[in-house]
């Protein structure tokens, strides 16, 4: 079944549950097993690890040469109410690691294995949960993803979590909305040297043209500028993530961050979105390095497709008749990108 997205006034807010679907999801839940041996992490700063307090809201993130995002990323999530950042740095060489080690609310870890060997970072996330504990809410995002929800400018994450719990939601789905500059890609310089936020540079997104699909273990979403501009549908990135979730078991990320376990929690209405930033003046260099590093899904397949599009000039300007400039959370709510729990 498919639901048009963003939500329209006549759209269902969630997929209807059938007996057969429930049984298949239950079967998938039951059959999840550890597929890899656990990995070990080591703290990069003397004095880490600091236990979490009951009122802490921790954020798990992974880094590799992400220094241009760090100022805005940390500022955004601190403003939302994140109190602790739990990071695994994947052998950064651009100053990312050194910058993070200066932040008192960031616990920084290293690993003997790289991102690909850690099952796309999932084993690192599980290792962090083993260290810091289960039966609590975690935020889990990448450095180029900025969580937005209704009234996030004034309402903090504890209020959102209280609203989710009141509705029985333990996994909060959030589609990734690719943002891009309204002018040429090469004019969009974002290097993290000022306090400017990424949506002030890549200030535009597609207001429609997405598809929301249910599987037996998760919701899946496709669409956006890559859907419009890239040729091979098999190479599109999955756009649905679950950035805010109550982690009850340390195997929550065993399969994928796109379908956390247990699966039967993955079908709630959408109460937030992730502004996703891949399109700046340095995109071509980033894509080439990602391909060269070979750490991403299926030999960096999605990045190879993106490089072909860049070389062909398809990404010189990403705007179209569905483009609109980003304003605030109210705009996304009005356009149907999420419901409100308030």
C-alpha cells in the first residue's frame, strides 16, 4: 500500500493494520538475530565515559571528516534540548576529532574497525547503547541531518517525547527532506566557518513528489530532487529514518537505522522530518572522496550515481516547479510533512 506524501487533508495519517500484516511483522520481530560479532569502542579523552543522568536526552552520531557541520549541528540540537552527545569518530583527518574533544558535552570514541566493517555504523550504535544503557529515549542522526518538528523553535524535546508517549509512539519516523540551493550548486558555500545554519545556504526543498510505502518491517519513502534528477531508481537512498526512539533493547539497530527493532513500532504517524544537506559547492569533492573511501552501502553505489549526474551537469541547478524556500517548522507542518503531537 502507498500513501501520498506530504500528507493531504484527505490522507490517512498511518497505514491500516491487517491481521496478515501484523503476523508477518511479528514473525520478522521474532526472527531477528545478531548478524555480526559486537565491536569494541575506546574513549578518546581521559575521563570519558560519563554515565547518563535520568533526565539526560542523549544523541548518538557518527563522524568522518564532518567539521563543516559541527558548529551548526551541535547548536541546533542543544537548542532542541539534547544534553549529551555520544560520538564515534571514524578516523577523521580534517580536524573533526580535535574539535569534538574540546566540547564538554560530547563523549568521543574511536574504533579499530571502519564504518563498513561496523555494519554501516550500526554495531557502533549498539556498542554505545551497551555502554550508556537501555530503557531510555535516544536521538540518532547523522551530522548532515537536522530534526524539525511542530513548534520546535519554542518547544523542547522533552515536550515532544511526552506527546509521543501519550500517543503510544516509541519510534518516531521522520523522512529525510533533501535541501538544495535556490541558485547554482557551485555558489552554495557552506564551510562551517561562521554561525550560519545550512538551511540558509541550501535553502530550498521539494514541496511534493514523495511516496510513502509500507513493508513488513518499516515504512519506506522515496522522492525529492534525486528522484527527479537521477536516472536509476535502484540507486536512490532510502529517505525514511527513525531519529528519535525509545531504546528498550541493545539490538535496536541490528538491521538498519532505517528499520529499527522491534519492527511493530515503526508504523506510527509522522511527527517530524529531517532536513538533509548533501548539496553544496563542495558536493563533487565529497562524493569523490566517499567513492574512494569505499565505506558506504554496496560500494558507495548511490554516490557513484550522484557523481555521474554531477559530471553530466544535472545537478548544476536543482530547482524546479516543485521547489519552495524553507521558512520554519510551521511551513513544513502546513505543507503536510508532519503531524503535531501538541
